[in-house]
C-alpha cells in the first residue's frame, strides 16, 4: 500500500486555497531543525534581518516598531578569550551561562564556579572599563505594522541596551519594563519603538511605548508568544554573541520617566476662509449661572496619551 496521498501523487493537482495558508505551529514543532530561524540583528548600527545565516534585508532607519511577545527568563552571559574577528566568527564561547548565575556544564573553559565571583565579571577585565564577560537578553518580537501576519523574530540585546537609566523618556530594556509595569500593563500589550542611540559608539537601543494593542492584536500576540518560533527565539544559543558593556541598573518610576505612550504629531486643520453673510438678530439675554465646581482630576489612558512630549 502506497503511503503517498493522492493529493501529491497527481502532479497536476493543485492544493486547495483553504489548505495553502502556510505552516501552523504543530507542523513547525514536528519539523524540528528543518525550519530556519528568523532574527533581527543590530550589527553595524542598522537593522538586519536574517533567515538562518543568510541576511535577507537591511533597514537603515533609526527606529522600528515591534511587539515583544516573549523573552528569556534570565539575562545570559558569554566569554571569549580571543577578540572577535572574521576568522573566529561563530565560534562557541570559552565560557557561558544561560542564567547569569553559574557557568553552563557544557562550557569548555569555565572561568569560575559562580558568575558573581568570576574575574571576567570585574569592570576593566574587558576593553576600557567594560567586563570581559558579556550580558545578553533574548527577545521574541513581531513587527507592529502587521501583528497578525508578521513572523516571529529573535532579537538579542547587548548589555547597554538592557541596563541603565531613562534619558529624556528613552529607556533600556529593564527600565522600560519597570516603567510599563508601573502603569499596570504587560510589555506584550503595547507597541514598542526600538531606536538606535546615535551618540553611542557601539550599537545601543532605547525603548519607548507607542500605543496600546487592540483586543484582536492582544489575542494574536498571546498565541504567537507561545509558538515554537517564539520559544526557539528566546532559547540561549551560545554561538550568538553581541559585545557591549554593562552599566548600573536604575529603578524607574512611571512619574520620573514621563508619559506612557508616544504621541504622534497631529496635522493642523486647514482653515478655509469664506465670505459669510450674518443676518442681524435680536440680542439674546443669557442668565448668569454659578460656575460649577471643577471635576476631580482622574488619571486615564487618554490623559496619558495626550500628555506625551516628543523629545526630538
């Protein structure tokens, strides 16, 4: 008995439209390594999109809007004895940690029994005042211009895009998450702007809230956040390394970082001047009323949105 489906035995047959909708999560999970991962790299100070190891697109805009659908539970770490070069590109780190607490058991040359006491964790062990052991945080994101149709991409943030304080409403990842959480929102419930810091010599990103997701988008994001692609994106891969230095972590209260959402500039209404004939009317006598007591001030989403000040 043949194992071929008649659909595929007949070479002239076409796949019905209702079946030809791309791969679902079940198929991707069963394919295992057959599916090529997609990722966004910030190498060279611009947005580069990869499928597997092949670069398929490069965007030179300063910023892109995404939705963060999932993230690695811990900040990972990796250490290379040799400086990066094309010759050792893709080489596994000599030591690495997926949880930032202790070296991975598979590390070829662990530098210490614990990351906190490791000599490679001391400021100045790397270039300048940096640490030789690099921090990284893996995110799974979708592009915000079409949440439903977008693929899930991996984005690996280096240390200076993770730690630090807010600067004129622009925040690294941890400060941004505390800011969003301070408004009782989940980071996956908003569109996030990722913007390059043009004052940094190495790739560094700031994050800022753009808008809240719709209910329909929230449902899509919840599903994509648990997809095999998202789970693969946040899984630690020690061969992927971004270089950056760590700076001090700072708690950011919502009132200190500014309003929640970025307000898009609204076009001024065009005024058309026309001749208007006004008929004389009898004067209207209006009764004076006592001014009403001002309504109590309340904080709501509209107020937050309207109070955003663009820092540009």
